[in-house]
C-alpha cells in the first residue's frame, strides 16, 4: 500500500465518521479511528510474531483469540458489526488480563467510554 493510498483511505474513513450521528467532532472520530487502526495494526504484529515463532519451531499465544481479530469481525454483515463491537469486542478488550500486554490493552479500552459510531457504514 502506498503512502498516498493510505492517506486517501484514512481521509475517506474520516469523512464517513464525520457524517455519523455519534461523532459530533474531530476528537470523537479521531478516537474512533485510533482504536480501529490500533486493532488492525496489532493483528498484523501478532501475525508476524506467530510466523517468526513457527520458523523457530516455537509457539506464539495470540492476545486476541479467534473471533476478536480484526480480519474476522470486520467481515461480519454490517448489521452485525455494531452489535459485535458494542456488546462483545469492547467488553472482551476491557477484560483482558494475565500478561502485561493484555493489561495495557484492557486499560486503554477501559478509557474509551464506548463506540461512538451509530452506523456500521
């Protein structure tokens, strides 16, 4: 992905969030964009860790279990995404524990009051 393509994708996402009834200002939709980008990037990092572990014949225990990975929940039907994010994803992320990494992620998501988006589009 080129820098220009990434820039355009982010602006397109911001335009969608700016029009959403749940995000009334730049701080609100930037918060939304930040947690979404974090989850997407974190999955890529975990995939790299898992691939490296496989090369060295070791195991890697992903922080996000199946169903909570970006590549899985973002493929849900648009009507299901909002319910999943609000009633399953955020509670799951807020309750992570057991390792320092999980605790940090839980702390971050406890500080986000809720998913502000009203529309999955």
